[in-house]
């Protein structure tokens, strides 16, 4: 790397390695069911416990999911990919090696958004070490115990090219990847539970420099927030090292999200030598045409494409389109509301942009943590409410009160409006209220007459208070102006 100039900014460079637990019924190389918090060591067999003489068999569903992922990420699928043994000693690895793919992975050279995918490969997960605290005991045992239930769970590893340029970009891109995998139904993609795990490789270089700096790897970031904070902390650390005249060393790091500290797990010199060699008990993985087309047919419309379509065809703002597309259930709810509005016979209908705003701005905060499918508000009911606003049968603000009720108890918006007297104030009722408000706000009237247009707000506000929001603001302004203009 050339000499850094003191005031020359540094550019971060980030590449991600993501492990995805596949949502298959059984493990990668044996018939054991996947485990979801069962009693430790109840989902095991001689194969995943690494007993001598057993033979692995490849899980066809895992291969199918991996092919779907490879295709969804626009990769070339290898005609024959190979399984290798990756040797290392650790108590969570009973065989003494992990079956993984090495020099010929299942898929490579893809892209998701503007980040290139280096490779996608299949492997098996390790078991889980559970550490008891100083005084803790687990099932009567002190110290650390091993739960082999997780051992052998199918994993897909996705490796990006170093195409990300900030912590925020990395976390945003990981959200896109997560939404994509989730939409495909190939994984639970739960970062806290470890079904989606991310390592971040970070380096810096003087801005404009083409060669990459030496990278450090942050292991196992288990939330979007920690990923972003960890990368930012590591960028800051590297800048400090380089500005202090030092050089970044290649090492594996641990970011502690509680303290914000970064500590070294191992340096390049201590790096493992895995002594990879081909797994003699497995044939190469050669997907047939039928397997490839089955994987391709199983791909739904993916979030990136959906966001583009919503933006292009329904003219939604890019952020709104992304929000709906990345949260698939929300997108489904929105599209069902659009369909309901379009099929809703005559009368004023809310357009897609208005509906998108009702869903993302109004409904989402009222849902809290529940998915829209579990909420008592149906897409049809929301479309109807939004349509009544467009038809000026109910004011925007009264409609929000109606939605408050619907979000808790459900119900038909039209009936709720009648029942609670929330319909738009009728012309004669409104006329009288406007007259009253003008009378009671003489000062504001004076200001409007002397050219201060903004003073009209005080009178509109009074009318809105009096009607409890059951009036159209534009209409109220028009009525006030009409009454204050001498020749009407
Ligand atoms: P290794 O051989 O150390 O595993 P790889 O070349 O396989 O390194 O890359 C692993 C990950 O690190 C990839 O996601 C890649 O994009 C990223 N990466 C590689 N070099 C750099 C770098 N200089 N800065 C940031 N990320 C990098
Ligand atoms: Zn097993
Ligand atoms: Mg590597």
C-alpha cells in the first residue's frame, strides 16, 4: 500500500461470508430430524456422532435448496462439485473433520443487487458447545458440555466479493439477502437463533487506491445492529493503526457488542491448516437438468425484482417499494389491498401510492411486532377505508381513528364510521361550525384580511377541534376564504 497521506480519507472495503442453516426436515448426511430446542443429544445417530465405519448420504432437499440459492443469486452452477473433508480438532466436531466443499463449490460468480457473489457451497454445521458460568451447572455437569443436536445441520455458505464500502451498506445488503432467502422458504434466517450467521471481512485503503488493504475478519455477528457497529468499530481501529504509522495485521477478531471492544481470536500465523482432502465416501454432486429446472421453477419473485416492479408499475417511491418488497408479508398485504381496491366496483378508489402509504405509514406502526396476516385488519377492509377517504366520505384524520379501532378489533370501516359518527361533517353542519370559528377568532380574521395567509390555520384548527377531525382540511380552508372575501 502506498504511503498514506495524513489528510487523505480512507475507504473501507468489506466482504461478507454468510452461513445459512437450511430448513430441511433432516440433517445433511443422515436421517436425524433437525432440532429446534429439543433436549440435548436427542437428535443424533452414529453418522452425525462420527462413529467409525458409518457412511454419509447427501440430503436431496438440501441440494435442492442450495441449487435454488445458487440460481437466485445468479450464479453458474458447477456441473460436478466436490465434497471435501476439512480437518480440525474441536469438541463440537466428533468426526475430527467437517464435510464441506472446497476447490469446486456448488455455485460461483453471481450477484445480488450490486454486490458480486464469489461462491456458494454446501456443508454441515458443527455441534454446539454450551458453557456453564462459573457456578453454573448444565444437566448436572459443570464447565462445558456438548449438544450434538445441531451437528450435521445442512448449511449453505455464501461468500461475497469485497464490494461493500460501508457498515451501513453491508447491513442493508444483508437485509436484502435475508429477505431473499426468507421469500424462497429455504431457511428460517433468524440471526439471533443462529440460522443466519455472518462474518465480516474488513480492510481500509486510501480513497482512490485500486489495491486492497490487509483484511481482518469479524466472526459471528448475530444481528444487523451488531454487524453495523462491529464493522464501524473495526474501520475506526484500522484507521487509528494506519494513521499511527502501523500496519493492519491479518487476523480473526471478536467484537463484543456490550462493551464495543474488539479482541483477537487468532492471527494469520495461528491460522488453521485444514488439510482438505476429497471426501472418499461421497460421489461428486452432478445436478441433472431435471434438478436444475425443478430448482428454477421453485423460485418465487424475489424481493429485488419485486421492489423494481412496485416502483415501475405502481409508481411507488423507491424506499416504499423496498420496504414492501423486503418484508414479503407486508408486500403481500399491500398487493391484496391493491387488488381489492381495483375490484371494488364503482366509486372512488384509493390508488396504489395512497394504499402504500396507508400500509407502511399507518398500519405498520399499529401492528407492532405482529405480521399483517395475523392482524384483524384485512387488506379488503383497509382498501375500503382508503377508498372512503378518496371519496371524501371520511376525513383523513377520522379514518385514522377508525384504523385505531380496526387494528385492535377488526371490523368493517363503513359500519364503524356510522356507529361512531365519524363520517365527514355534512355541508350545513360544517357551514355553521365554520361561521362559529370565524366569529370566535377575530384576531386571526384581522390578520388574514391584512394579508397574513398563514393565520387561516388557527380557524381551520378550531373547526377541526369542533368536528373532532371529521372535516376535509382543504374544504374547510375553501369555506373560510369564501366567507372572508367581501364579494364572495
Ligand atoms: P481467505 O482466503 O482469507 O478466506 P478470501 O479471498 O476467500 O479470503 O475472502 C474471504 C472474504 O473476505 C470474502 O468475502 C472476500 O470478499 C473478503 N475479502 C477478501 N479480501 C478482502 C479485503 N482486502 N478487504 C475486505 N474484504 C476482503
Ligand atoms: Zn444423525
Ligand atoms: Mg476463504
